[in-house]
C-alpha cells in the first residue's frame, strides 16, 4: 500500500469535490486512469471526502462499469443486445474466449492483452452482431471472423474515434459541393470515421473545393456508412451507401474538381452524376442510391419526422445551422409569447405521452410539477436508454442535441425549474460529448444561463453520466444515482413530481419526449394531436432491427401498423425466411406474432396484445428464432439488471429463469409451464418497480402465442434449431468432401477426409454454426 | 387525520402513518421481515403485501411503506394475499442457504437435537445435555451402545473427515448421568387419574411409559418375561450391552412413576378384554410376538405386524394403539424408542380429547446437497481434530476432555436463530414449501474471521436493517450492500471484519436481523479458524 501514489486521486478530488454525490464521477475518473478501481485509491477517496466506505463499497459494486480487478490492455465488449443475440452474440463471445484461450471462469487472456466482457447493448443493433475493442467497433461478425478482427485490431494504429471527431471548419462556398458523412454511432462503427478521414485527405491532396460536413444519423442504418452529396443547382442529392475508404476516395475524385475551376463545377457535376447513376458498369453506381428508388421510397414513405426533423441534413453541433432551421424559435415563443400555464395547456392539447415506455400523459406530469409550491425544482432528461435493441435516444442525443435541449428548456420554463441534468448512460460517449458541446454553445449564445434569450428566465443544465445499470432508467433509481447512491428504486408515492431530486419537485422526461416539444410549440398542440390515434398522438421513433432487410431508425405517426413497419419500411424478413414475430418494448415488452401484425402502434393496442410501446425497440424475428430462447434471453437480461432489492424481482425472476433454463436444455417437466406462468403473474403483480412488474412480459407473451414451441421443448425438440442442448449438427450426402468445414471447425470436431463425406463428432461439437456457414454445398444440417 | 378501511373495518390514524401502522392499530397481524419500527421501511421482502382497492382492479402494495391515505380501501386477509405472501416466503426460502434443523436431526429416527447436545457437552454442561437427550430418547445409555447410528450417516461432516461421534457422545452423557448421585428425573405433571396399559416392556413400551408418566397418566407395563427390556435383553450380547447398564437405565426411567408387571402375559394371565375394561387406553408394544395374539384381540394385521394409522398409531379399535416392532416387524431399536415417544404423544392427545395429529413436523429449510467446495466453509466453526473412537478395555467410552474435543467437531448445521427467526415463523404460519422453487442457490458461506459476530450471507434476505442501524449509529466503517441483483448481499467495505464494521452496535444489529444472517457465536461453539 505504501507504493500507492495518491497524487491522481488527490487531484481528482480537488477537481470534482468532496460531496457524497460526487462518488460516481470520482470512481469514473479513477477507473479511466487506472483502468480499474484499486482499493488503495478508494480508501484514499474516503480519507479525502465525505464519501463513506459503505457508500463507496455499495456504489462501486452496483454499477457494471466499475471493475475491481485489473483488466487486460484492451477491452473487448461483446454486445448482447437483442439484435445481436438473435444473430449469434453467444457464439461470438465463445469465439473470442476460445480464440484467446481464456481460462474458464476468467475474463482475461494469459498475456493480459485482452479482457472480454459482456455488455447489455452497444446500441448498434443494425450491425448485429457487434463487438467493441476499446473504441473500435466491429459489426456483422461471424464465429470464424474473430481471428481476423483481432489481427486487424493489432495491426491498425487506431486512434479511437478521433477521426470521427475531426471537424470541417472554414467558410462555406455556396457553389461548392457539400459532402455529408453520417457520423452517428452506427455509421462510425461501420467505418464512417475512416471514410470521413479519407474524404478530407483526398480533398486536401487535390485541393478540392468542397465542404465536408458531418451529419447526424440518417436513420438508414442498413446502408451505412452513408455519404451524401449535395450539388448546387440540383434538386435531389446523391446518396452513396456502404461506402468504404477506397470508394470514398473515388467519390471525391469523381465529383470534386481541383480548386480554381469551381465556376464550372455546377455544370460538370450534373454531367458526371448523370453518367454515374446511369452507368451500371461503374463501380460507384452500384452503391449510389436515390431516394426515388423503390426500396428507399418505401423506407422513407411512411415516415413522418418530428423528433428527427431534418434528419441527416445538418451538423449536430452546429448551433447556427440548427437556428437557421427554426431552432430555438419555440423556446423564444415559449418565453416571450406564452405563459407557463399556456405551455402546459399546449402539451395537454397535443396529447403527448411519455416516450420512455409507460406513456404517462406529459402535460399532467408538467402540471403536477408546475403546481408544486416549492421554491426549488429540478428538471431531468432521462437519457439512460437501456433496453437492448433500442437506440432512438442515443441517436436523438447525438444528432439533435439542440432540439433536446430546447425541449427541456421549454419544459423547465413551463414547470418553473432553473436547474437540471441530462442523465446519459455511460455506453453513449458520443452522446455525452455532443450534449456537452451543445450545452456550451448554448451558454455562449445566451440560450442557457442567467437570462435565457435575454429574458429573466434562468436555466442551468449539466450532464451526469450513468455507470452501467439498466435500472437507472427507472425514475426513482435514476434520482438515487444522481444523488451518488446505488441505483435502487423506491416505492412510489411519493412521485418525483412531489419529491424528487434532493426531495424537491422534479420533472423527469425521456429524451424523445423533450425532442417533440419544440415542434409542438412551433406548430401548436392541435397539429400534433392531428397525427396518430385517439389516445396515442403524434409520432414515435423506433429502432428497427433484427431479421429484417432494412433496419434503421424510423419515425412514424402513431397508428401505423406493425405490418406496415416490418414489411413496407423494413422490407420484411431476409430472403428465404419467414417473418414470425416482432418483439416490441424490449425486456418489458412482448412478442407480437406475425398474424397479429395489423396491430397499430398505439399505447393501448400494444398492451392489448401483451406488449408495450416501451422506449421503441423493435426487433423482428423470423422462423430461425426460437421463442423460448427469446423469452429466456430477455429474462436473463432483466435478471441480470435487477437491482436486487425486492424479493419478487431478485429471486422471482431468477426462479423463472431457472425454469426456462430447464426447458431450453431439455430438462423441463410438464408442470413447469404452469408453474412458470403462475410465478410470472406473481412477479408482475408484486414487484416493487416497473422493471420487475414488466419483466415477465416476454415470457407471458410467448407463452400466450407460442405455446406449441414450449411444448416441443418439453418433448426435447427446438423447432427453430436454436437451443444448443436440443440440436445436433450433421453432414448429409450432399457433402462434396471439400474439407472447408474441417478446416474451419474451431474445436476440431470434424476430421479432415478429403473427397469423402465428412462427419461431426458430437462430443466435440460446440454448435457454433461455422461449418454450416462455410459449407458450399449446403450439406450441414441442424437436427 | 386520514381515515381508511382495512378488511371492512374503519380506522383513523395520525398523519404520516402507514397502512401497516393502521392495520396494527386494528390488531390485524400483517407479517413483516424487513421492517423495524424506527427505521425507514425498505420495502424489500414484500411479505407485508396488502391490496389497495382504490382505482381500477386495485394494486398490491407493501403496507410498511405505503402511507395511509384518506378514503383508502385496503384488503389484508384474502386468499390472493395469502398466496402472494406465501410466494414471497417461498422465493426467499428458495435461496436460503441454511438448515433450520441439522441433517442429523432428520437422520435420527427419534429426531434428537444432536447439535444442541454436542454444544452442551462442549460447554461441560452435562446436566443440560441429558435433558436434551431425554427429551427425545428415553434409553440413551442403551442406544449409545447398540444403535447403528443413522444420525452419523446423516452428519454433514461424514463427507469430510468422518462424522461427529454423536452416538458415543450421547452414551458419554447418559453414562455420566447414570453414574451421578442423582440421575436426571424429568418434571412430571400431577396425576390425571387416567390409566394406560402398555403391553410389552421393550424399548417401545418403556419409552411410551416414560413420556406418558410425565404427563401424569398412570401406566402399567405388562411383560411375560421375568425382567423388563424385551428384545434389548435377548438380542444384544453382554459385551455389546452389559445388562447392568440396561437395568440401571430402566431403573432410572421407572423413577418417573410407572409400574412394570413382569411375568404377566396379556392374553393368558391377563385377558386382553379385561385390559380394555380397566384402562382408558391400551398400547400394544409387544414386538413381533403380537402376530400370534392379534386375532384373538380383534386387531387388524398387515404384512409386517398390526395394521395402524401411520400418523396416529390407532389400530381401529377405539383406545387401542400399537407401535414399535408390533407394527414394523423388524426395526432398529432407536426406531422403537422413537415410536414410544410418538405414540405417547398420540395417546396423550387421545386421552385429553384432542385430535390426534401425529408427530409434529417442525418447519425446516434444508440446504440439501452440499458441494465439495463448500465443505471448508462448513468446517469453519468447528474443531479441526480428527474423529477418534473412545478406548475400549477397563474404562470404555470417552472421558470428559476427549468428549469435549469430539463434541467440538460439530459443524452446527442447525440454525443459531431457530426460535427467533421471523422467516421461519412466518414460513410455518403460511405453510410455505421451501422446495417449491428449485433452482440455483448461492454457495454456503459463514464469515467468522476474527469476529464474534458470525455472518452467513446465505441467510440474508437483504432487508438492509443492519446497514441502516450501522449508518444511524455513525459506525466509521459500517456495512453496505455489495453487488447487484440475485447476488446482492450485505458486506463490509474493504474486506474488513464484522467486528470492525460494527464497533458500536453489534448487539443491536444482531437483534434486528430477521434471520440468522448475523448472529453471535453460540455457547459451546468453537473455532476462530478462518475459512476465508
């Protein structure tokens, strides 16, 4: 202990303060510095601050972000979000552990190079399965790609997301081509950072006159990385999908002329483009897509953008651009032309309901906080989007930080709060960075601070980062976390509107809820209420992922049916597969079978079929997905994320999982289904908070619609061929003896027998599916 | 003052009161585990669930943390709530890594409280030990010599370095008692005037007489042999069971006040019909010999002996009971001794006009199968000495120092809070089945390192009272929840000891713990050896 240098801890405490609520930021700083939490550092924190040993022990073991053991030099985070799960995240995790020869029960290889950890959801669902090594994301992985990924990582000099953070500065030339590069997390994960870098470098090289602009998420995640060209004088833009660095260079070289001949650019560009789009021979053209193309049309057609207005068109942190697009007009109006009461009325007229999941009427919440007579009130933006399979809030925070800030400022004005926080989950570093940058811009421009928009209205906003706990999306747990405690929910009432942060009345709304507010104030509540159904007004943003052709972020008017979303917008299940169900609402939601897909997107209608609106994750499942496995997946998630406070959630969900584990491994008994359902109903009725109350939903809805699959499992059969213990791999007579399977088998379960039919040794087989994927003859079958 | 209705009864409570306060004001008993007056309701155990009827369909809410509101309509005693409370208890029990009663308790046919006896021997309190023994076993000196020791087969330590020498230690205590100037005489009730005839002075008959006599009933034990003892006298060799031990132990039993009429053969010298006339109840305990007589006595016969109701020992003829080998044919002597105790209880219930409900089955949580890795943890609170058999020869049996050493080997598998545990009390009350939700459980651990407070995380129900009490008392180190979800447990920061964590309020915390998660080391427990 004597060798421990406390300088860093001392400086951190000096910077962050000594109050008990600074515990999470202090722990985060210590972990960033040491890569784990050395005990000596924690003891030093207790010496220096008001943080007690009990608080530090409690908090540092509650949040999954914190590690108490040293980790490898690089951290591999394997995403276990829903989309990744259905696309084989377990296998990917196995592959890394197997390839790195990580001893069982450990998480780090012997050389201490890599630590493999499971993460709940990286929010890059359209790239599933996804992993992250440090800050580098790899998507669309398969078991056999793992060695390549590791090699790639070892041989690249990665500078994190640095490239993605470079900014195009300088004066805009109105005649210059504008090259827009999508820099949402998904795009970055798919390499748009590199694309951006290449474009910049190429332009520099040729001295090209073009504006490179980073834009937020375009929503078409299935096409990332996207590069869009806006050519002066043309009505439509050109969109290039799935661009890599090489193609990015080609795009620049083809479209941008060296400086000095900029005058001829408009004309030239037109000519070039005509050729590009028309010429099938051209390599570039294959990747150019046009909004007039049928699939793109279908993807965009049903959508209605309010929260995501001007999606993909402007630089997320460029305040000027936001203001040119009506930004902060709503706030000005809210301050100068409307009373707080009128604002509340407007939101009530709009019929806006909370977009975080439960759908509580926003206007009523505002009114309650407004009416509280306390001097001090707080406003909080709940950005702890944790549902696996949901990434709407991340996208809104990353791409429309000003819109969320504006909505929040309007809400603050309406309820009379002068201080507030963004609570953003730790897994969203880019969102944190963008909001921080946007807040700073707003302060400089007088949009936040002591006199908002020159009025007497004051508002201070700051960002607090979560530390890896799904439960902190629950409002009372979020408050506990903000106060530097373990994120444990408490019994309501009292509701936060009466007694919230530090016991003061507090308004907590979700990111998307705030993002809709400026539109409502600009266009009026009635215009908003004109969209949607009787009880569900306006639009809803969904993260569409899973077994679907066109995944992405979509915003649709309420009332659109599941079928329209899955089939028209998403293009249906991939070729050769049948759309079976859609999981809506994540771990709190349910699976809606394909036959009920005419159910509209509407709070009550979704509850009626056993799902919930939730925060908006929509994972499409096809005939290769096992519904029992899906139920187990979600239960494992909630079980893992349960805070552990109340009996029904802590133990009840565990016992449900035990039953599901037995069913999935062929040890189920006939009375298990009844016991499972009964327990599910008890957990649902008696759990203390929303997490426990809704955790049984995925189980109950699959029991309701896919009872036959449960029955099949009891008989030892998994109809979808997913449950490892119930399936076997076999090579049939179609085998051509090419040896590919044997060469690729990670466990040497297939002896090499050239020109002869191969066989699989069942005992060695880990059912990793590699052989089936590599077989050119389709000879590997699952039974 | 808010006025509310609970189970259709109106109650007015002071502002700030909870639904639980209101219920208690009405005298309604709502079970609570995690709640303690004076501390913040943690609303975690959820066994205090009530239903708030206001609003569509109503909602379940923990009464301890729900503020009583004006106009509230509350239900507390419905089938639905009974079920939900029982489910909460069963879920807690499904992860309760602890035995209420030790495995040896269940292995012993007489269900003797073995660990308690061992602790009493450890504490050199032999007078207490014989009381413990004789509560369940009337003939311990005899059984201490001839019993095939099923308790030792059940002993958890048998899976490690050999079972605790329970039988020899019982014999040690019993021998010491017999050798004393005044052997133990149990308290007995004043005479009831009720007469019980017992046919057969074997282990069953003598035991039954011993326990019935304590109830104040006048017992006459008939036997056709010249001396009492039945099969004990002719099955065991003199070397195994010296007759002077048998005689001495029987003599000690008889002191409680019952008559033994030897040389009296029921059936011939004393007609069975006359027994029925002269006595208020008859116990047939004449072993296998009964087969020849049963028909003449009008008693039903089964494959092994007399046919009886297994729970109540009733033969079907009113007032006639049968037990021991008379119903079993061939059973261990300890089984017969146990039968004697159980049938005595049945007969006593019959005689006092109660329903005969058979031997009481105390509620017990059971760990079940133990994993090899857990064994060191079980060994934590016991002596590490190996099992040693007593010397034979001149002075057979243990002498005190060796007996203490051997008794110190007990793992104390039984619960330190058997009587005070609220979880056990309510589980019994609600008929909770501890095996309802089988599944993965946490490993057994008991943390005793350098501490007089023993912490068993497996028994913790996460009520957090210890954390609250320590924080309120300003403990410099204190306690906190560690981890999350299913694995969350109470822990001491920075891996320090419980004594350090609870420097001021250890006694208060132990008293507040609703289970035995935090307990002080019991009298007679040893071992400061750490298993950490």
